[in-house]
C-alpha cells in the first residue's frame, strides 16, 4: 500500500494509536476509512477512549457508528418480517456475512455498514423459498433472458430481490460457490453445521469455522475489491474472536479440508496477518490445506496487496488499478469454464459499450 495509508492501517491494527494522531493525519484517515467502508469500524475501535480524540474527529466517527446502529436495528426488524414470510417453508435458512454478524452480534458487527441481506437455503427448497418471498412483496430485479439463465443455471444465487414497500435488498443463495465454479464445495455440510438463533427462530448462522471460510471464499473468489479491505477486517475480527480458543485452529483447518476451501483460507490467513497483524499460529499457516508454492504466492502478492489498497486514491499505488482488474478477470476465471466465460465476457463488454 501507499505509505500515506500507513496511519489508517495502524489504527486498525493498534486502535490506541488513534489518540496520538494530529489533525493532518486524521484528515487522511477519515477520508480513507470512509472510502473503504470502515469509518464506523474505527469508531467502534475508538469508542473506549473517545474523550482523547479531537471533538471534530469524534463527530465523524460517532455519526458512522449511529448509522451502523440504525442499520443493525433495521436488519433485526427485517429479519422478523422475513421470519414470518418463511415460517411455512421447510429446511434451514442460513444468514450469511453482514446479516449473520448483525443478528448474532458477532465481532465484525461493531460499526459495520452493509447494503443487503444474504440467505442460504438448500437448492431443493429454492423455488418454495422464492415463492414465499414473492408472496410477501419481494420482486426480482429486472434482467434479460441471458442474465436470468446466468443466475438460475450457473450461479450460486438468484438475481437480487427487492421488497416493494420497504426497498430492502436480499440475495437468495443455494450454494457458497457458483454451480459452474472450478472449485466445488458441499453446501449441505455447511448448512447442517449451522447454529440456530434464539432471537430469530426461523434462521441460523454458520458455525464459527464456517463463518471464516465463507468470508474468505467470498473475498478471494469475487472481484469486488473496493470492499476488499473491509472484508479482510471482518476476517480479522472473526479470527481474533474465535482464535483465542486453541481448539479453534485445528478445527478450522479440518473444516477447510472437508469443504474443499483450503486455498481461500490460506489467502485469508496470509493477508490478515500481513496487513492487519492478526495473531495466527505458525502451525495454522504451515498446515493449511492447499497451501500454494512460493512462486504462486509471490505472484499473487503482486495482485492482492495492491488491490487491497484500491478503495481510496491516497492508498493506491500504480499497480492498484491493474491488480484490481486482473483479480476481476481471475474471479470470472474461477467462476466459469472457458467455453462459458469467453462468450459471457464478450457479451458484457458489448452490452457496456451500448450504454
């Protein structure tokens, strides 16, 4: 990352240093954190010593915390509506990522901002779940015939849905990787291990190791690098919260091997430790399934490290733009075989030119 981003990273690693920042440093850090979607996270990290921060700075952080709290309450309210809409459907309904963090008050929820609710259901129950949602006022966003086929035959989720009245967005998943992805996993095992929520009885959340694995898989298989650092901060929070229990680490590695998600887990551990100084045992790094070779790791460092800096101009290097683009292409390569990928990319390129 650009050296001008060093104070922002230090604040995420060692929150106490924020009490020492001068106003020039705060000017950069607030802008960088806001662009990365992490201003509320900084507020949560600084809340215990807010009286030592400049008043003008704390107003920004407090406003971001207030917005995050409003979103948390909105998610709770939405989940109660969704619980009623889905109470007659069968099978598990698993909350993913931001919705899971907010519903169970998990470590990444503090100050987190997000825009939609992600649900995971068995593929066999996808039609019944979609029908129940539609009866409750959820509609699929407009797509042409090709896009509908793309989602319904090849991907791991349906097209995004929006509630007609509440304007909330929802993604309905039946897997955590696309059907056409080069890497295969077992969503049934993922759902079977999920933990029921007492406050929201129709829903469950992934067990702790699976929370890490899903977050890692989402980050390192998608091409949305404007949110890359925020997602890595989520992983850091999860690993710090669960990693204090020594038994967590061998279970995490075993679970990664069972679900065939060792490679994204290795990347998550590597870059969380590299950028955020997440405390990860050497044994976990050394024994991670599918650990890549030194050459592959060095090449991917040249892509991932600049891409994590892509949210704000002050943090970017000359490689950030090209790296983010190459990782966007990589995400499609991982998502689809070549006979589907090339026509898909050409179609998207022509469609973008026509706008």
